[in-house]
């Protein structure tokens, strides 16, 4: 892939963040999501790539969302073919309520290398680079916590596990507490949570629990760039979802999916921009006088480069990207 794509896709996530941040705290999650989607699509039209959405917000008949199979980019004869994974607004409820860690997300990888994850639950475990290779989805919660504590040079009482605050996670919560580790429960946004395991300053060491499979692939792209690890296992709810997995090439829908299963090869580019405040990324700030700031991360697996991008935007010079 062309390295220029890294800075191109961060423009996409910035535009989506600026558009959706206008809806913060207004209790209108669908409007916030649509604003992010529209802005994201508008900027993608100017990116020199031949992209196909493999992780999106639905099927073709669910437009105007960015749907699976949609073509993105300004494709020319020299354009690189890429798989595109998008979450125009991870944390629609977060934005609606004005809570923490809403982000806009894009990941790209060479065409044909990204798992076309169906929209169903995925059991996940994620860690940063120090603990990569030391955890396993089939190990017990306590064993994984002990492994992370050892890898990170901590006592288990200083390890923090993060997971979605859901009734289905109560057994995991009890096991974490029994093992002596600490817990951070989140209302939504397990892509941001998985990324946070790779940064010491966020205070998060390991992610447990089940969430959306598409979000699992997005998080895997980020952790591939950061040297971390995510393992997943699809949780089909019935024969229909099992059949859908098989049609997408997963002969054993309940196999453990490792990093190479989620994104094959050595290359991927990931970008995210904060919409609301978070441990890793600051949210959009409207400064007055038609100015706003954004805070983003963009990274590439092939080179290991991680950039934090702080940008100041003159909104009246690009209204078609912000107020759509």
C-alpha cells in the first residue's frame, strides 16, 4: 500500500468526528451516526484508492450507511486495491449522552487480506505488545490475568481488565474479582478499549468479553500496527448465522481467530479520531470563530509507525465536510 494513504484516511476520520461531535449530548444517536457517515463518505471520494468496504454498517439495502461491498475512493489506473473497514461513529450512545471514548474509525489493508466478519457477537481477548503471545482465549480468566501481570511486571492486584458492562459478562467479572485484579466497565466502545491495552498511560491491561465481530476486526487492525494481540471466536446465535459464516469462508465458525486470521499479511493502516474525551484521544473542541481542533492516531503495521495528529480546522472553509 502507498504510505500516503495513512494521512489520507486520517482526514476521513477527522471529518466524521467534526460532523458527529455537533450532536454530543443531544440524545440523538442516529443523527450523530448519519452525520459521521455522510462526512466520511464525502472525504473518501477524494482519496486515491480502489477500496471496497468489507466491514461496514450493513448491507446494500441499508444505505445511506457505508454498506458492505460499497466502492470507496477515487480509483484510477494506478490506484491500490484495498479492503476497507469502517465504523463512522464507534459509540453512538456515548455521543448521544456526552460520555467518554467515542471515536471515528477506519482501517485499510491490501485487497483480500481482511476477514469479512459477519455482524454477530465475537468473544474477544486483547492485550498490548508486552503481553502479546502470553494469553489465550481458551485459558481461564485467572490464567490470563496472571500471564498479563507477569508480562507487564505487575502484581495481579495492579492489573486492570476492561469489558463492556453487560449482564452476559457477570461470570467474567466475578472471576476477575476472585483473581484479585481490578475492573473498568464501559457502556460501549470496545474498539477504543482494545486499543487502550497497548498504551500504559491509559491504565488498561487486558480486554475480556464479547462484542461485535466487525469491531473485533477493526481492533485487530489497530493492535497489528501496535504489536499487540487480539484473539476472537464468533458466537453465532443459530443455524442462520452459522450458514452465513460458512458462506464467508469460515468452515468452522467457532474456531479461534488469531491475528493472521483476522488480517493476513504484514500490512494494515488504522486511523481514529476522538469525538468525545478519552484516555488516549481528546474529543473535538469547538473554539469559536469557526475553528475546531481534533486529536487523532494513525498507524501502519508494515513500518510500526504511530503518529498522533493534532489539527486545527477552519470550519467555514470546508462546510461540506462538517455540516452535512
